[in-house]
C-alpha cells in the first residue's frame, strides 16, 4: 500500500486530528527506537520507524486510548 493511503487511513483512525496523529507517531517512534518490536509483521531494517508507526496506527494495532483521551 502506498504511504499516502496509509497516512490517510491512520488519520481517519485518529478522527482526522493531525495533532493527535503526530503525537501518536512520535511516541511510537520513541518506543521503536528504544528497542520495541513492531506489532505488525514487518522488517524493522527496511522501513523508517515513522513509517512503521503509521502502518500500525492505520491497521488499528495500537491501543491509543491514552493519547486520544480528551482531558
């Protein structure tokens, strides 16, 4: 799937809130760079952490309730 479609799906899953999407991707990139394994079947060495995070969000593989909860 093209990155544009993945990003559009991830944005849709975040209720079209670009700010929340950027925060979610940022936090997931921190986790991946600290050694966390991707929750999707993908080679970490072939993709950037930000692309992996977007794919995970687009496929609803992450629990984002903490990030998306309105305070």
